[in-house]
C-alpha cells in the first residue's frame, strides 16, 4: 500500500489536510479534513479503483462521503501525473509521500581501555572505620503476634462494568411512526443536512450529536453510534445501556411516543412529566 498526503489552505481561511491510500488490489481511499481558526471542522472522502496509465495514475470514483470538494465526482475519472514521486492533479493540487522518520543519532562509544589497562584492576582505596569491630550475635527466634492492621485498607476505586444495552422492539404503531420520520428527514443541501443523510443511510433518526460521535435510533429500536468524523463513518451498535437509554430519554421529552423503548424504571418519571 502507498500513502500520499497533502496540506494546503483555501482562500477563505480553511486549513485542508488530505490523505490518499492506494491498495495493492487496485482500490483507493481518500479522506480530507477542513478546519478554521474557530476550531470548526468538516470532513469528507471518496473511494474507488485506480490503475496506472502512461505517465500517471487514473482514479475511478465509485463512492463519495459528503462534504467533499474537487476533483472527485461520482462515476468520473481523475488523472494524476507522477513527478519525482509526487502525484500532481493539476490546478496547484499535489499529494506527496509522507516524510520518512529520521533515526536518532547513535550515542558516542566509550573509549576502550588498552589491553594492559584492562589486565590490571584499578586499585581500591583502603576502607577505614572509627567504630570497633563488633561480632554479630544470633537474633532470638521470637514469634510475632499477628494483629489487625493499624490502618484500614483503602476502598477500591474500580467501577462496576457498564450494563449492556438491550434494545426493546417498538410496537407496530411506533415502528410505522419511526419509518415515517426516517422517510421525512430533510437531506438536501450541503453541508447542513449531511448528518440527516448519514442517518437515512442507516435507516435511523438522529438522537444526539457531538463534534465526533452521532447517536441514531434505528426503526427496530437499536441505538447506533457513528464516528461521523472518520473516513469510514461506520455505524456500530451502542453497547452501553446508560448512554443508549439516556439518548432515547432526551428525545422522548419532545416525542413521548419513544418512552415505550425505555425500561419501566426509566420511563416512569419522564412519561408522567
């Protein structure tokens, strides 16, 4: 596998970092991140196949992860010329292999003593003592009484393992409602609705979203956790009950229909509010 990287700035003040990976089986994956001085960030990517051409490499784009800019177009080909190991896509855009890490310098070798010096051990200074020599006496064999410790042991700080999340199947009425909510998610426009598009691809509605993670509720009651800042944006089932039930309860305050997805001890207080 070969890796190429690029770092640049856009005219409107965004810092852009790019990574292109060429697999040996003819597949490629591309990812880019955009950040500005306010710490706002966006990310996107593309993937497909690549092949060598005369003087360069041709990429066929088979998928795109929004938001993303040129030159990747779904179903289109992009060419790059190889110059001094770099990939030049034109229009001032170039990707280069990552720099090779430098090895730390070796420590200087200690001077070796000559054979004559090595054969003669260095003289040791005489040991003098002002105390008279004392002949040690044998210690009496006295059994020590074992009593309670003077200080109680510190309590353990280890936390109990988190309870696993067990999704509850929605009723037919709620399942139909969740399906309608998924179908009605607005997905047009860039980049504002890319979270909705990500949920719709996973047959889910959004519950909560941070700068890195997105929690979504699938129509079968399963809560998903998605790292929306990663290139793959893979949806994984949420395994922590506290996190999953907490996200459902947040949205249930606005949509009481979701209370049935919570255990009785969790829905009792919220459903009555």
